[in-house]
């Protein structure tokens, strides 16, 4: 599908091509190209025989991949991106080809959801509660918020009802998994991020349905997790939670895998209810004070005098580990957003903005200093040495994650500095060079330490939902400058509107 966008005052017109059914995204580097002249998109449009209705696409082998019970994961997870692209295209030209094609694609996705989603749910797959909440429930709620189409709310309610049994634990902290037909669960341990990253979605479902059961279930988790915090942790709880007792297990701390969105949702719950619940802000500030005091570290300056700022982790015995996941790059945007939206009198704003800018630069350098121009999944640092190192294997993979382009977008929006958009553009060009599959899709990459990484036969749905959405918003020539005040993006980048406290 073709979407013509103006990239803004610093760049000429470009094109974004999105094949919704075939799941791929292409952006011409200069000028406008016709879809028929660019990689033959017209030949593959409407081909639905590879992965339509399945969870994910394996772009190299052109096969489907089941990961979440074949709930149409990529269709639903990418719907909000598609709707926003359609809105942008039709704003630029209501009678244009891009507008028409995006409308058709949106109708195709809606039709699948209408005709097949409930049947797939009723098959009763065992699914991860967190992933289903942020991707499926969040995707449906966002599609409703953007279109006011009742179908999406009906399917969101169905999803929420099938997820609720996971909360029936002794503590109220949900199981990590649930069987969508029987409601049975088998995993008694939850990780911190999974247990604490359900609240925006379930609260908004209550707002829309006027049924407080979803809100109450999610908010109970907040209260249990808060009640079990220990002062010596300085707002940074361990990564594991026992669903029977609600108590934390171990000592590991990370703003990367298993911990990241706990901190994100403290801030976003505060923003979501129009800043009417200040205890979330208090928790967020306390946590960030602990992070800034204990985990924000800087490398030795290099020959040009430049340092890299990074977020270290704690091991199980609370010792520093100088590694940072790409996932943790979200924190730059979070800190900047928190600083700008802070209550009057917040003294940490200058420091938070400074750290946000430094972390954004570090995360960009993970791309810029890589032999391939693509960032690794994990980088290792030393305080007494410049730069970073990347280990072989999983740590040198790239999964087309959104966190860096997310933070670059937020920094561009909040500061107005064009270099953040230029950096996002450079990242996209490297994905285009290494990940694009000519028959459709973008593949994850193995070993970004070499000039030409190997394609992995997998494309995550978050590439469509998050990475492309942040790029779309970054390059929009007519952006809504008040967007971040009117909407809160869930951790899967699904926009949910700001609401009054318990407006139901």
C-alpha cells in the first residue's frame, strides 16, 4: 500500500509503502516513486495466502508463524498503525490512491476480525496474559478509540472477559498465562513487567463499558505490588513476583527485559487519568530517583571527549551489571515526557531532560557504531573504558525493536530538534538495507557485528504496531503537536485517550 507523506521542513517528499496483508513497509529515500515501479508491490497486494489471519509472518520462507493461538495477532496489533496511516493519507488527499488503498486494507482487516476472531478465541488457546493484553486488547481498544467502530469494542470486551480469570489468584497478581476457554492457568510466577503492564488497557475497558470489574482487577495489582515494596530497594523492585503471595522474589533489577514497562506504566497511569491520581507520580519519581542514584552510569570519555550514558542493572545479589538491553532505550522518552508533564515545582526536570538526551544519543550510537549500522539486542559497558562491546549469539541480534525510534520521536516532539528525526531516518535506512525481503516483509537479523547480518525468518508484530508507527509520526508533515497531551500510548504503542479519573 502506498502512503505519501511529507517528511517536514528538513526533508523533501517521500513515500511509505505498506502492504497490510503481506506486512511490509518501504520508504523511498528521495522523491516520490510509483508503487508499480518500486519492488512490484502491485503484484503482491491482496495476496493473503502466506500469513493472513495467523499470528506472524516468516518473511524469508513466506510461511505463517503461530505464537499466540492464531488470534490474528499481526492484523490486530497493526490496526492502529494502519488507521493512523489512512487518516494521514486521506488528510493529504481524500481522493488519492493512497487513501483508497489504505481504506481497502483497513476494511480487509476489519472483516477478518468480524468473521474469525471470536472463533479463534473460542478454540481456547493457552496464551500469555501480558502479550495478549498489550497487543490484542490494546490493539482493539485503540482501533475503537480511533474509529468509534463498535465491532472493536465488542471484541475487546470478549478479550478482557477471557483474560479476567488469570487475576483469580490469592494475591490478585495475575498468572502469566490463561486458557481462553476454561480460564485455567498453570504458571504461578509472574515477572514484574508483565504483572504491572495491564492497567491502562483494563482501566480503559472499564471506562468504555461502564463496568468497573476490569478497573478493579488491574488496580488491585497496583496496590499489592506497592504494598510489598521494601524501602531499601529505593523504588526499584525485583523482577519476579509470586502470584500466591504478591511478594517479590530475588534481587534482580532491570529497566530492560522483565522490568521496563513497570516504570513506564507508573508515569502513564498518572497521565491517563488526567493527572488525577498523584500517587502514581509519587511512585514514578521515587523509582526514578533510585535509578538516577544507582543505575545511571557513564563510560570513560573517548578520544573526542564523548561519553556514553547507560542504564546498568542489578544482579540477583544486588551487584551492578554494566549491560543495557535495547528495550531499556524507551527510558529516554519516558524521562523526557515525565519532565515535561511533571507537576509544578518538580525539581528534577533539568536533570531528567539531560539524562533523556544522553540516553537517546547512546541508543542511537548503538546503531551508528555497529558494523552493520543496526543496534544489538544487548550492549555491554565499562565505566573505566569508552564505548561498548557486543557478545556473539542472541545479544548480537536485532529484532526491529521500537525503543530507540520511540525515544527519538518523543525527543523530537518535545524539543523540536530536527536531528532526532534525522537519526530515526538513518535507522530506518539500515533496516531497509538489511531486513527488507523482496517478496514481502522485514526480517529480524542475526549478528549485527558484521557488515551484512544474516536474516532470521521472523517478523515481530511490534514492528508494525510500534516501530512503523513512531516513524510515521516522526515524518508526518502535519503532526498534531498536542497528541502526547491528549493520548497515552500503551507499551505496544496503541494510542488510548486521556480520561478523567474513573469516568464510568
